[in-house]
């Protein structure tokens, strides 16, 4: 096997024999085959569309197949084989050499790396589109663009310029998909509102739910109403507490733990049932494997999968577990600063900037991970001046979201915008501020300092580059699939920068 799609790839170059994520050679090979099958399905679906007969089932399959190959999603060989068997009904285009190392040998590292850049963005796009689809929002033009992008990856000898163009197209497509998911989330659950979230347990039976899928959380809350079970969010589920229709459930008790990579120790100590939605699963310890459940694309061999939306087995496991014996301290953190909440006080923010009360904005967000060096983001936020505001999103916020940063001009200095897909909200906030000040986004007193881990972060980065946003700092390491030659193009065009020392970077930003 060879895989370099995530930030924690072995020695910063690529995983062989066994993935750092726990993916073995069999699973890796099946994922490579599934991607190849998906490219064939895309060609079939695109041809059918051009003939005037779109195939919605094929389009939905593409979302499922791409999502299943994301980092920390599906580790179950049988589930992957079943997806490959399903692909056969749409006559995949070919059975070529599908592994990354084989393509590097034939196409070279630059072309292969750019092909993977586009593919990884499409994986992130598929994840967001699937979340929106589950809430009843689909857009046929998005399916058409996804078919076209995947079919482009069938091209045997693309040029660097063609691939860079496709990467920008992927960034544009991701913006549309994030907009669709934003409409799905807010349409189903209301616009996020600032809310204090308890981060210590309450006495009683308990379920913790992790991942990103708000549809699963809503179904779980409905089915646990009246059972006496408290439901806790984990990881990227934390922003759920800002949505009115979700926080209206009184047994949505708070947030437990932190980011995804700490789950083994956190779930080991959790005295209830555990639900993993969407992605971010790690190999479960035996101590909690029997009370762990997966939904959607997530799978681990031997772990019970909830395929029909019926959480009765989860509820039974929670009732059989001891639960929390006593209340913890009443500590809270605040979430819910989506674009509606922030733009609702835009006048106050603009006045604060004009008066000099607020000097600078920082967007410090992205994925968290276990690789050393991510303490950079803690140190960076700790060091931001008192006359600045820090916007954050995605699970990278766990590096600093319990810090006491205080307020500035009557506003909290730390504003939690939400999940990674809520980069859409951040973009809308930046655009609104640029219009208010009569300047471009790059001319705002706004700096982006991002962390990445997996494919949704790749999609978001390409969206930002598509929008022409420059001077982004990214870390803790640069993607292994971007060769020095390709990276130099991005640096020249967008001034994309690796993070360095937190204090030195901050000093350079503030001039």
C-alpha cells in the first residue's frame, strides 16, 4: 500500500504496510479499487447525462463511495467490497493500475500529486454533499460537476495547468456544496445562536455522539426523549448546541471530551454508549468496543452498524451501562457564532474597527490531529493581542476553546463559528466586512491561520484559493502529495505559507 492523503502520513511522506490511521493493506487496496470504480461510474453517469437520461442512483453512489474512502471513515473490507460490487452495475470504465505509487511510476510525482489534490477535494465535497442530501437538499448541477471532475481524473496524461484548473474548479464546487449544506442545516435546525455549553457531565445514563452528522444527532435526540438518558456531543458535534431545534431538547446535556484523536482514552472513560457518525473513528479499544456503534459511511470490523436510523441498540447499551454517578463542575464554553449571529452585530464590529478598539481579526481553524507541533495553535491564540478577535471553526478549536480570552468592545474575543463546513459562514462574514469597508477581502485586517488533517480541509483550502484569498498560513506540516514544484506555484500565485514560530508569525502579521 501507499497512502499520503492525510496530514499524519508516515514520516511526512506516505504510509506503507500500515496506515498511521490504522488502515491495513487490504483496506487500502480496496479503497484504491473503489476510487477507480467511482471514476468509471462517473464516466457512465456523465455519458448518460449528456444523452438526456441522468442516473440519480449513480450520483448518490458517488457520494457514498468517495465518502467511504476518506480518512478515518470505513475500515471494514466487507463494506468496501459491497460498494465495489454495487459499482459494477454502472460498468466502470477500466481496471487500470490504481495505486498511487503505480501512478507515480507512470505519470511522475507532480502530475500524480495534483491528481490526488483534486481527488481529495472531491472526497471532502462528497462528504458535505452527503450530509446535505440526508437533510433533503440536493442539486443536480452539483452532481453534474462531480461527474465531470471524476471523469477528468480518467484522463491518462493531463498537464499541470489542466490539473491546477481542475483544482480551482473543485474549490468553486466546494463553495456551492457548503452553501447547500448551510441551507440544509439552517433550514432543518434554525440559524445558530450563541449558547453556553456545559463541558462537565451530569449524573445519569449517557450517550455520546461524535462526527459531523446533525441528522443522526436529531434522530438520536428524538428517540431518547423520555428515556432518562443524557446525550453528549463530542468532537465536531460541539456546534450542534447553537442550533435552536437541537438545543431545544433538554437532554442534550453538554459536550464530552475534545477532538477526534483523543477518543480512545475519552471513550474508555465514558460510562455509556458511543455513536460515531460520518468519520473520525479510530481503532476501538476492547473496553468500549461492545458499546460503540457506527452510522452512515463509518465502519469498523465487528462494530455494530446502525443502518436504518433505529437507535434502539444504542439506547439499550446506554441503559445497561452505569452512567455518570454525579454531576461534574458547571464549567461552560460558548458556541453558536454563525454568520447570522456575527452579522447581526456587524455595525458594532465595524464601529469598533473604525474607533481602533479592534485592530485585527484572526481566523484560526481547521482540523486537529496528534502530530507534534499543533501546540502552535494554542500558543498563537494565547499570544493574540487584547484588541483582536479570533474566529474559529472545526475541531482545531479544541486547542484553545477553553482559554479565557475575555472581551473587546463588548464582544467575546473568541467566536466559535461551527464545524469545518461552516467555513461558508466565515467566508460570508469576510465578504460582508469587505463590502462595509469598501475593500477586497485581502485588504481587511484579517489573517487566516489554518490547520489541516484530512480531505475536507483540502476542499476548503481550494475554495479559499479559488476566491483569491492570499497569505494563508497552513500547518502543522504541508501536504506530502504537493511536490516542491507544485507548492512553488501555489506560493507564487497565492503566497501560501507554512506556519513557523507562533510568536514570529504573529509579529509578522501585525507588522
